[in-house]
């Protein structure tokens, strides 16, 4: 299997999962944005985005879905939640929530605040940064009483959601709108990034 990745991009989710699982894989690290800076990449992945993942005839472009696929297809149930488990629905919800609800507003901040800044666009970015913090409510509440998202143990749902928190920190979203993560959320992120598999994945460079 092969994964295409850019440092700190959403491809860090499946890369971190692969490192947690200790599976052998091929990795290609590209400059960001690959659509412009990696000649020929658009022929590999028509979207020009990362992650891009190939496993035999399977081709995938969604970071949280690749994590889910790795759990089920490559036999790592300890990092997933089984379909007959009472928390299966919650597991899927956190996986989808991680990108559709949390990473989505962050990418608008990245684009309009950091990459293409004009006063009008920065005002839009600030709105989306506020929106991001508002969308952390469910996670903040959950973490008051739980160490992890599902079944009191680390799963790929923590990878998917933890990456969004990590990106929020990397984008300095706190400074954009003068807001901070709640103490329990900050502590959760700190616990996750201390994991050796995360450290290995996050330090891989071109
Ligand atoms: N929903 C997808 C989004 C993939 C995506 O947009 N990745 C960004 C990096 S975080 C990218 O490649 N952006 C470059 C571009 O759009 O040209 C996922 O979760 O993997």
C-alpha cells in the first residue's frame, strides 16, 4: 500500500494510524500545495489533494475514511469499535465529525488568513475561526468525563479528532480570535501528541 502525504496536512491522520499499527507501507512526501508544486501529482490524484492512498485496486482520498479502512481491512480491531458495540454509532460520528465539522472551518482560516490575506478575507477567516471554537463544544463536554472518545481507550477516532486539534494549534487559531482550548481539550491534545507513533509521523519530511 502507498500513501501520499504533505507535512502537517490531513494525510497525517492515516500516516499516524499506519505508525500506530506498525504496518509496512510506502510513503511519498510532497511539497504543499501538491497541486502546484508536485509536477505530475494531478495525474495520480485528479483532486490534487492529500491524502491519496492506494491499496491494490482501492484508491482513497478521505483521511478519516482511510483510518477506518485500515482498522477493518488490515485487522486492527484494537484501534476501532466493532459494529455490535454500543458505541459503534458514536465511533462513526466522531470519525465524520473530525473532518466535516472540525477541519472544514480550519481550512478556510488557513486559506483566507494565512495564504491569501486581504482585510476582507481575514475578516471571513476570523468568523470561521470563531465557528471552529464553537464547534468544539461537543468534544469539550465529552472530555470533561472521558480520557478518550470511545470505549475508554485510544482508537482511530482519537487520531481523526486529535489531528483537527493539532491543526488548530499549528494554525495559531487561538491568536486569530483570542480564544483558547478548554483545559481538558488542551490536556487531551497534549496526551495524544506525546504518543511515539504521532511523533514519528509528524516528524517525517520530504
Ligand atoms: N476531506 C479530505 C480533504 C483533503 C484535503 O483537502 N487536503 C488538503 C490538505 S489538508 C489539500 O490537499 N489541499 C491542497 C489543495 O486543495 O490543493 C480529507 O479529509 O482528507
